[in-house]
């Protein structure tokens, strides 16, 4: 139960169709601007990575796996809960509590920081087991012992990112619940600036290296520590915005009988949702990293580079719409207005699909030339086609993925996390089965990323 109720209510949202649409577009435009700049810088970072290491080499796979596993671990153990459950609950606390949710938010922040700290320490200790879980069996071959050890060392340097990802999302969701959407979308710019500086420094100091060899200890430290510092900066830049929004964090340890029980009960289904998703990701990572064991192949890096291009219109349009939609839909749900939740959701879907359908067609038709334009130079000149074919296969799933993403936010606004769990079981199960079938039938390292991308698309169509 909330600590108290009050007759004080936040301003009533605009009720007209045009008013709601205008507000949704306005909030989304602010977020999209930040996301656009961040993504442009993110692509420059990817360009540097491809220039230095290529799209389908051992060094590319080593760095990609070590640097993406922390994000996967964060999403697995905390991210799904923080991203989906908190905003509706904070909105309800702001609406119903005498202190407009201040105490509830402080308890959430305190519990979140403690849990994130413990999880990060445990995951850092477990890095060798986690790298073994996510990488293909061929990487354990004695001939690749140095490369595998290098990947583990990079994992140690990168795993503390879990804590900073969590802080970034905790702070961002507090801001989102207060209708301050811009800072969370602009914050990744700090991460990209640091990452670009690290890669430029790597190029200046080491040049372009043998992409089949292990990294040296100095290279591992520069790449790993630099990547983690970028994520830490991304979290740190939100602190001044919290203060500007009127929020002051004070640790609260009185967790019993304060309404957190309901939040955790909702979170258990979200945790199941994420567990299913990550189980599918483990299978995909094992299949993808197997493509580069013998040399160049369309593996994990090619898959993720194609994904980075494919997700751009979704990040600019859909994520911004969903972030603006969720607090408003949560207010309608808290007031018992299910028709309002439905109208808000359908409004966001119509706006998103209008923009994303042309993007999907463009990716399908122009995937190869686009990949060569973005990734076909330096070490990437030999394997940019791996990215292009994967992008064309992913294009088919862009609109289905976007519609599913927005529908999930409607479920979260209605506090129904159980249904989303069973839907994700169907999606993840389809993805795993189709990925295994695609890699088995194609049986060529150059086509692994393409097969995995096609499986991903069809799973969301299902």
C-alpha cells in the first residue's frame, strides 16, 4: 500500500485526439533529436571498430562479445525490471502519495543501487564462466588459447558496466516518470564521445593490428577500461538533471509495508520474460561466434553491426514514442480508463508504422550498398557483405518488432506482466528453433549472420 493518499492530482492530460497526438509527437521529437545525435556518433564508433578490426575477424568477435555480455547480464538480472515496471509504479506513487512519490522513489533507488552493486561483483567474479557460456566451443581449442584468454581479460574490464547501466536506467526512469524525457536519450552521447576517443587513441598508439591474433595486455586495458568509463559517464550526466527536476536522493531502508511488494510481484514475470530472452541470446551468440573460429565469417560482429543499422529507425521513432506513451498510458490505467490506454497505444502504433514501413523497404532493397558504404573500408573492406545480407534479412521484421514493442508497453501500463512472459516464450522459442535450422541448412560461415537475422525477423512476425 502507498503511505498515504491525497486529493492533490497532477494536471489532467489533454483529452482530445489532436491534443494527445501533438503532445506525443512533441515529447518524441525531443527524445528523437538526442537519439539521432547519439546514433550518429555511435555509427562513427562502429566505423572506427570496423576500420581497426573488421566485421568478421577474431579480434572483432573478441571485443564485441566481451563488450556486449555486460549489457546482456544487466538486462537479464535487472534491466527488464527497471525498464518496464518502474515508470507505472512511480507514476502511481506521484499520483497517490502525500509526498508525490518522493519516499517511494528513494526506496526504489536505494534497493536498486544495492542490488546492482552485489550483482556486479558476483558477475565480475564469474566472468570466465559467462564467456564460456556465450562463446562457441571452437574458441576453447588450444590453438586459440591466447585469443580466448584475451576475451576473458576484456570481460573482466567490461563487466563493471552492469552497475553503470543500471544507474543510468534508474535515474532515467525517475526523470521519465516526471515527464522529463530528453536527458535519458541524450546521455549516451557522453558514452560515444569517450568510446571514440579510446578507439582513436588505440589507432594512434597501436595502428591496425593482426586481426587474427590476441590483444596485448595494454590493448586489453585500453579497450576494456575505456568502454567501461564511457558507460559510467553516460550514467553520471543524468545526476544534474535529477536535481533540476526537483529530485533529491536520500537513502531509505524502510522497505517493509511501503508498496514495494507489489512492484516486486510485478517484476517476477518481467524477470521470467528476460530470462527467456537471454536464453535465446545465448544460443544465438554461440552460433554466431562459431562462424569466426576458423577465420573470417559472418558472425557476432556482422550480426550486431547489421542490428545497429536496423534498429536506428526504431530507436529514433518507436522508442521515443513508447517512452512518451508509457507515463500517459499509466495515468489512464491508474484512473481505470482502459479505453484511454488503448487509444494511446494505437496512436503510437500508427505514428510508428507510418515512419518505419518505408525504412524496412529501404533496408531490404539497399542492404548491401548501405553496408559497404558504412562498413566497407579498412579491415571491413573484405567482409562488409556479411553485414549487408544480415540487414536485408532483418528488414522483414522491423515493423512486427515495433508493433510488438509498443503493445508490451500497453501491458506494462495495465500492470499485466504475466501475459508478456508467455508471449516472449513464443517469440524466443521460435527464434531459437529457426536459428538452429538456418545455421544447419546454410552450413557456411559467411551466411551465419544472415540466417540468424532471418530467424529473428520471422520470430517477431510469429
